[in-house]
C-alpha cells in the first residue's frame, strides 16, 4: 500500500497548489499539443495470483503475482477547452511473487486515453476518461523447461475507465489526477521461444485446457504534469 499512499500525497499536493494560487494567475491553459510526465498506480488482481501454473507439453508458465507499483510514463497529446487526448508509454520494475519465491519483473504498456472536461471555462476541471492499453509483462524465472528456468513474457489488452480533476495553473501548464480502473487480460505468452495462445495452455501437465485469457484488473491512482507548446 506504500505506492497508494504516495499517490494520495501527490494528489493532495496538487490540490493544495491549485487552491493557493491567486485568482489572477488561474489562467485557462492554451490549446494545442502537449508533452506530459505521469504516474500510474498499478495493483493487479484476478488470475495473476502467484499460484497458477499453465503448461504447454513440458513447458510450464508460473503465473505471477505483482507487487503494487507506480509506473512512470511519458506522453504526448492534444488538449482543447473541453477535452484532451493522450498517448503514453508506461514502465515499471515490480517484484513478481511465484510459488518458488520472488523474481524481478518488467512491466511496459502503450496507452491511449481520452478525457472529457465537465466544466469548460473553470481552471479546475472535473473529467471522466476512457482509454485502452496494451500491456507487456516480462518475468525473470517465470517459465521452466526440463528444470531450466526461463524468462516468461505476456502481452494483453485493457480497457480503462477513470475520473478525476485537471488543474490549469497557467497558459501552458496543467496538472491532472484521479482514479482509474483497468479491466482486461493477457492472451499470449512466450518462454524464450515460440509464443503460445494462453487459451490453449493446460492446467497441469496433462490437465484440462485453460480455455480463456488470464483475467486481470487494477484500481489505482493516476496523476501527471503537462506542458502545452
């Protein structure tokens, strides 16, 4: 929960900054293209529980449980008085928990997010957001073949639903922060070799077919700083 507390502290600081600005400095942000840096609190639940093992003949994938982690992101987009679109790249290095112990992991994602501002002319704008994300996850020692530990990689797709506040602190600078729910799953796996459709893997070496994606969900905080140019 440490990263969640850090995210709440950042949102509190953003709100305090906006309230403390004199009224004459709360100018509407300029419209146009922007670059942004942001943080995304990720706490995945669902099939990523650290206990599931899926097999492809003699190759086993140890499905991980990921620690809660804030992913840093860099984004580019366009902002208007009543809406904003952004494409961003997320990256973090959480620890993955497996039945055999902990191992390093790499999380990356490309994300497209659209936000609709509910107040057009206010310097503090509530918003709702919708987006999609393509996450890619690599787990050290996440697969095993004849006793040899291998890296395991997973690719998936997510829908993102969120809400929050955008705070315009100048004609070319804005902050945003809120909560986002990510819902989706991972559909493709590889273990340092040819990839496999996760729906075709088996529960146990000679067990029944898994038959579906690895379902995942995450509810956490998003916050960022943008510069219009």
